[in-house]
């Protein structure tokens, strides 16, 4: 009897271990983008984790637009939560903006509407501090997403053939004639070409055909707007700054060879 109980206990632990190992650890979600706006004086700040644009409009003066390179720092250990965005102007010398966001109800002082979830205190020059309300978009840290392992992909996953079709896919995704948001799938076609189904930034679907080396000019033709019915297949996001904001499913990063290789894009599975 004791042997039976011991065997049963071992079986339970084995099943639990297999379930745990099968469940991939969830990717942490962090703030990715802020959009802040204030009145009296009127100003706005749109910023990602690496760049931002601030607009200001003082009474009797022309609208001023300043571009910044900066960073977004989250402080989730505080209660209420806080975020700091700090940037340095890309053109004006010694022009720095610091926005401190605090998670609390914030309503506009000039118009009616539902309150926003974040309040900001911003300073961009000595002797000045202005306030406003913000929205925050959060998602996976795209630059820390796990690297895609193409050899381990199942046969039905089109990205399994990425090493041989990557040049063509990148050529389609980055051709200036058709601004592409994502690539739904791609596969080798006839005559040494690759055929990719791409979705433009305006939501229209296109079929892109180009040589496998990606050296010829891509040929785009309209495609059905219906999504491709391929189970468990990913979409490919080409590299953009800022990176895509994804908060569900699984995100995998594609990078070139070498430890410090440049990120070439992302694969997104199980979109919601």
C-alpha cells in the first residue's frame, strides 16, 4: 500500500512539473509611451522610451515644437505609481525637459470630459513648472523579448523559413512606396521569388513579390482584406522606433548574428 501511495505521489509531482515547464513565463509589461497635455499655458508632450516631441503655445506667440531624445523610467514600487521622462533637445543647446507622472485622477481645467489616470508636472526651463494630464500605454519590453529560434518552429509556422526569406521580407516591409505595418505571412514562390502578404499602415492588405535576395524592386498588388486563416502563425513587425506596443500573446525578437546584433524586427503570436 505504501509503495502505491509513493508511486501516486511521484506521478502527481511529475504531472505538476510537466505542466509548469510547459507554461512559458509571462513577459513583463512596462510603460512604453506617454501622451500629456496641459492648459494655461497650452502644451503637449508625446514621448516613447527613446524620443519625444513637445509643443507649446504661449499667448501672443507662435507654436514651438521641440524634438527630444530621452528615456522613460518607471517606478512601479511607489504607491501611487510614478513615471519620469527626461529628454535632451536634438537641436537646441541645453534644452532639457523632465516630466514626472503620478498615477492619480486628473481632469482638464478648460473642458469637460472624463478624467485621465495620470497627472504630470513638467519643467523645461529654469523657473518654470507646468502641470497637465496624461495617458500611458504599456506593453512588453520589445528590446528584451526572447530571441526567435527558427529551427524549433513547427512546420506550419511560416517564420520557420526566416533565414531563407528574410531578405525578401525586409525588402517588402521597408519599401517606401507602401508603408507597411506588419507582414502576415511569406513563403518562397516560383522562379526564385518570395511572396509576402503585408498589411499597410492604413489597414489595406497587399501581396508583395520580390526576388529571394531582396535586390529587385518589390511588386505590390491588392490582396483580400480577410486575415490569413493559419493557426498559431505569427505576424512580423519590422523594426521601428518606437517599437510596437504589445500587451498580449507572445513577442519574440529577431536579431542579426553576433552578441550585439541590431534588432531586425519582432514576431507576435496569439494576438488579441
